[in-house]
C-alpha cells in the first residue's frame, strides 16, 4: 500500500499533467485531441442541455403569451412556432450526427481556431436544414473573428461587412427530410461526416 505522501504526490502529478487540457481553448484542436468517449459525453451534455433549455423557454413563452391581448398574440405565435419546429428537428439528430458533423467541421485546418460553441451553432443549423450559403457565410465570419494574423482594426471592419452580408441572406433553405436529420450538412468544401 502506498504511503499517504506518495498518493498526494501522484495526485499532484496527475493534476499538473492534466491541467493544460483543462485550460486549453475549447476549439478544433481541443476537439480533435479528445478521445471518442469524451466527445460523446460532451455532445450528450450539449444536446440534453439544449433540449431542457428549449422546454423551459417554451413553458415561459407559453405563460407569457397567454397573458397578451389577442392582437399581440397573433404576432408572437409564428415566431414561437418556428422556434419549436427548429427544436423538434434538432431533437431528431443523434449524438452520432452531431459528433460526425463536428468532426467534419474541424477536419478543415482553417476551422480549427473556431470555438466549439460557435462550431456547434453551425452544426445545429446544418442539422436543421439551414441553407448552405448562409452557413458558409457564418463559417467565414467565425473564421475571420478568430484569425489572429489579421490586425484587429482590419478584422473588425471585415467582420462588420461579413455580418451585414450574412444578415442580408435568408438562413432558411429547403426543409430537411423529417426522417433524416443528417440529410443536411455543413457548407460546401467541408468533408462529409
């Protein structure tokens, strides 16, 4: 049996060895280096958390909208219906669908600096059937936002132009096949999941 001091030293070594992984930015390099079982757990937490958040916001929205006058309710109902439809479509995606799309997104070296939260936004929209030109525009925006080689002033100006370009586009493309959430994919140029 190991001495208590030996156990403390081994624990300290293990923590110091793992510390860089905990402090690393959550981006494509971090994602690519993660073991498959860790990726599965991360995606499961994300999907389950998103589902719970959608349910909670749905309840809050339903309670709020019930208190509005009929004429105001007519304006909010289509927006809430669209949000519910998106949540339902994403709920049909499997953990494997999300992992495969993230792996494909990060296979491109130029996507590696994009934080995982932003990559998940692209993947979620891809699985919801959002139009590829819009996804490509958003992907370019995220790449530019994290391109450390472009000076900040130039980057901010370019980000403003890119944001205006994306805002002018319709994010909605043809509806994805209801039985196959993976029928939609990342923008052109990305490898298949």
